[in-house]
């Protein structure tokens, strides 16, 4: 499970290696509402929610650092990925099986927060899946900018399996 997360994060790092700061922060309207940097920050915020919430036993995906240096500086995002990777590599099987609480808003109409039981492992899987989803959007932004990126950037594992066997 951890190895798959590290692959996803390496894909993100490879993207960051291929893009300039101006490309990273550019919003291509009207096709996109936000920059690749905003999507990358959002990805990393979710990983940090796991990192910060695990010691307390409460992961809250609504605590985010909107804006900030990770959103505007590819090098800062790379540094964050290194930090996240180090955390993931430190996790034990026992920690991944540990039950934690998850807090998240569930309504776009009004503020409704759900708090449910989950495991650290399940949330690590979730943040990886969430990252793949946003990396797919980043890939589309990069393509619109004519930035060359890996072909499998933003491809879900089940889709990759289908493409290999289909």
C-alpha cells in the first residue's frame, strides 16, 4: 500500500520537475477554474490532514492551507512531497490498521459535518485515490500549456490494469 502512495507522489514530483513557476500558477480560463498549483496544494493538504490528524486520532480533511507557498512554488511542493513520503515510509502495519475518526463536511447546501470511524490505512488509500483524481486535472492543464508529462499521470490503478489487459 505504501509503495503505491510513493509512486503517486513520485509522479507528482516528476510533473513538478517539468513545469515552470509561471505554468504552475497559470489559470487557463474559461476551461479551468484553478491552477495546477492549486490542485497540487489541495492534494498535499489531504496528505497533511492524515499526518496531522493521526496522532490525535482525528483526521479532518476540511482543515486546509488554501493559498500559500506550496500553491505558487513547485520547489516548495517538492519539499512537501519529500516530507509526506518520509511519513508514509515510517508507518507500520499496526499503525495502518489503527482505528481513527474522520471528520468532513458532507453538504454543499449548508454546513453538515459527519464524524465516522475509519482506519489510517483506509485514509491513506483515500488520499492516494484523491491525488490521482487531481493529477488527472493537472495533466489536462499541462497538456493545454503544451507541457510534456508522463502518459500515466492521473491514471487510476484499475484503469491502468484495464489498459494493460484490454
